[in-house]
C-alpha cells in the first residue's frame, strides 16, 4: 500500500498523484457547469474600490458553501466566498471593507489580500445564519477605502 504523506508523494516520486492545489494542472478545457456567482470591480467617484458579488445559483462547491444542519447545530451556516482579481497595475493599499448584504444579517466578514502571478487579488468571505446568503439573486457589495 502506498504511503500518501507529503514526503512520499512529493519527494519519493509518486508521480501518479496530483496535488489538487497545483495551478498548472488543467484536466478540462472548460468547466463542466456554469458558475455559481459573478462579480464586478469598479472605482466609484470618491476613489473607493467597489466589489459586487452576485449569486447566480445555490450550490455546494468552491464559491457558495452550505453546511448541512446536524443534530447539535441550530442553524444552517452559509458562506459566500469570492476570489476577485483587482485591476491590472493596481498597487494601492486597501482598508477593511464596508459590506452591504441587502438586509441579510451577517455573522462574520473576511477580506484577505494576496499577490499571485504578478497580479493583486482580494479573497472575500461572508457568513450568515440563514440560507438567504446563498439564494439566487443575492448581492453582497464590498466597498474598500484606499489607505495611505
């Protein structure tokens, strides 16, 4: 039986295995399903960066995650996650966003910045206590102030 630890997979040459996080591995030429969300990135008249995420369909997966209710959990926790590229050449520092969730009560909001492949990205996550966050047509807007 093969050992599946990092050492044996990566350093012992078990090439039949692939790390799922490897960005160079592309098993398909196009996705099997349509996206669960869409997003836009704009600069408003006051110089703020506004990211708008809209849910297109409710679905488990990498973007809209619905966690099932268990006997000990009184609510269905729902997370909306988006990894959004900032405009080409964007170098400013952004503060923590103001979040408008169309009246949905949010438990937690996260915004993490990263630079990858010569481009800046922002990873956004919002969590709610009900199923409304993952419902079709839900829009969550993140407004970032520029920090000097």
